[in-house]
């Protein structure tokens, strides 16, 4: 009787899902001319790209979606459209509008499937490195302090600063997490957030924690926003926002208050420290030259769970950063990380991961409105992918978090379109795959089913996309090693060591060799493309 009842429940569930998921095809798509005209418009836009933008890049912006592989980009595109009431598949992300796309090979020197530290060293410092290390070459060995010295490598952020540009870091993780730390730190262990996390022998050997390096290695980073507040304060110092939560207390054993030291250094230089959204939005960027914003003791909240009264969105942080940085007549470099995409995937929490990806795309759009493609090179890429996927022959317009239209033909149980190759979503009930007919798989914290049980889902090893626009963006094409990225950006901006091609006048080519570019035609082409 019990088995019969379960079968009835399953059948009813599948019937309801099937009825709700019948394909909904927009009427215009049934007309072949709709697709032909769309293709012709796209072709006309592509033909305008023969007039390449060969200006010198005054500004450089790198958007890094941590863990944002191709499946995540596609799923985020669908989610973005569905959030606006559309089927979703036809939606265009802001990054989709970039005219040039490449693929990046993400392996570390020691790992086939990479981590975020070694990859950050590649796409920021221009050299491949070992996993778990930031800002050091592959000669450095993880956690062995004495292998740091002599193996330090500098990043494009420093190259830009040395060239007289303003520089900034915006992240939704700790500002001393793997990705941002590679822009300023040299550490053989990505987890040395403060001296509290370092072994005594490393401290005795002269290695510095990453939080300390944030303020000492590259003096006067103009804008720094993210989380990681607790690593900047003396041990047991109550957090300003969560004074009664012990795990948010300061961690530093050396007794230093790095935030106060920064405030003291910049108080006569239009420097401002903020720790919540209202303080940030009250600032007048035109009166701010230096900004430190630490909005959480550790990582920022997922965007879907963000307290909009206390924590700014990534888009809001990016807008403020650009308005401050662009005042420099020499231009700027800005690193923006959508870091919690990765964290959501590690927990098999697809809703949290994808909503963060959509928010990062909003930030990409806002940055585009605040800058010009004629003097700003923008790159959107990822450090690595995840073993995240979606499939099951779902109908057009099916919720990206919904069920496949047919159950498994092996165990006759339904399954969600989204799945992970491994992770905490692996569950057995009485020795069999969990029957999600009895589970609220639409819950924000639902852990999508996975094939292999792990406490934390892993990265994926496939290539990741690189979207590019602006001066010399066409140099991002084909398949490249990940460390190629900062060299292209530096070449476009005439910073770093590769400057033999540079000359004054806004173009890197002389009049005799550069192609004739019609600004008006290019402007109209881009406007049509963006529409």
C-alpha cells in the first residue's frame, strides 16, 4: 500500500510538472524570416568589426567571475531573462554584447583542475603558478615561507600604479581572498589571511600575512572594497557590526589596527573608511581620492540574501569605484570580482551562485555606462569553472531551477535540470537516489543532486570564456593560456615592460600604418549592437 501511494504521488507530481512545462514558443519565432533577419543584423554588426579599435587604452577594467564557467554563463543568461518575465534563453547578458570572445586554459603549473590562487597569479601577474600561492612564480612551494623570497612576481595593478594610473579592487569576498590578493601580495599560502593563520616559523622567517601586505606592498591603492574586516583588527576586538558575535572578532596577534593606520595615513588626503552601505552612498566621489570599504567581517553576503540596508551591491561598489578612479587624467585599472559565484557552487547552492552571476553582469553593464569603449578596455572572464551543469531536454522557458520534463528511465524518479558532478547534494534514501518529489527543490538553499558525495563541490577543468571590448580587444581571440590576459591589457594601455609600440597621440600605431577608422560608423555600429 505504501509503495502504491508513493507511485501515485510521483505520477501526480510528474503530470503537474509536464503540464506546466509545455514549450512556450514566442509567436514571432515561428516565422523563418524572424531568424533570417536576426542573422542578417548580427552579420552587419560583425562586418563593422573590420574597423578595429586601435586606440591606446587609458582605462582598464577586469571583471572576474570566480567559478563562472560556460555552463554558469548560460544558466545566468536564462535566469536574467526569467527574472524579467521572459523565457530566458534568448536573453542577452551585458558580457554577451562584447564583440570579442576567447577561451582561457586554466590549469595551474601543478594541477590539471586549478584553484583560485594559482589562476589569479596567472591572469593578474602574467605567469602561471602553483595552486595555493599568490603573487609568486612556480618556483615557490605552498606553505614553505623560505621559497617566497626571490620568486615574487608583480601584477598589472602595480604596473598601472607605476605608470601613474589610479588603481582599485572591488570584491564580494574577503579583500585578502585568493583573487584580489594576487594583485598586491606575495604569499606562498593563500590562507595566510592575517598573522593568526600563519605558522610561527613562517613569521620568524620574515613572511607577512596577506592583510598586512594589502596596506604595505603597493602604497596608496586608491580604492579597496570588499569583506575581510576581522583580519585588520587586533585579536578579540569586537566587530563594529556584530559586537556580540565572537567569530567576527578581530584576529590579529600583532596588535595592529590596520584600518586605523590607513585612516591616519589618508586623513589629509581625502581618504574615507566606510563599513556599511549608507556610508558608501553618502560619499561624494568627486571629494574622495582614497576609499577603504570593508562591509563584512569575512565575505559579503550572497546577493540573494544581501541586507540592502547594510551591505552595498556589487554594482553600487563598482559605480562608486569608477567615479573616484576616473578623475585621474592618466586613467585607471580596476579589478572587480564576483567572488561568491564560486562559493555558491561549492555548496551546490545553484540559486545563490547564479543570482550572484546575474548581479556581476549588472555591474558589467553599469561600468559600460560610466566609461567609453574608445579609451577603456574591459575584460570579463573567470579563473576556473565548476562541475555544474544543466540538461534533461527541458522545454523552452523551463525554470532554470526546475525539473526535467521526463523522469529517469532507470529509477523512474524526477530530477532537476541542474546537477553537479560531485558535492554535498549527493543523498541516498534507503539505499536509493533521493526522490525529490518530496523535497522543496525550489528553496534557495536546496543543494542540487550530485553524482559523487563530497563535503564541498569541486572546480571544473575546462576552458573558461574571455569577453573583451575596447582598445585592442581583438587581441583576445582563439584559445590562450590564462597568463596571456594581463599582457594584452598592459599592451593596450602601454604599461608594464612591453611598451616599444607605444607613442603619444592616443593610438599605438602611426598614421602611415594604422587602419582608417571612422568614429561615427563605429559609434553607430556599437549602438546597434548594444540595442
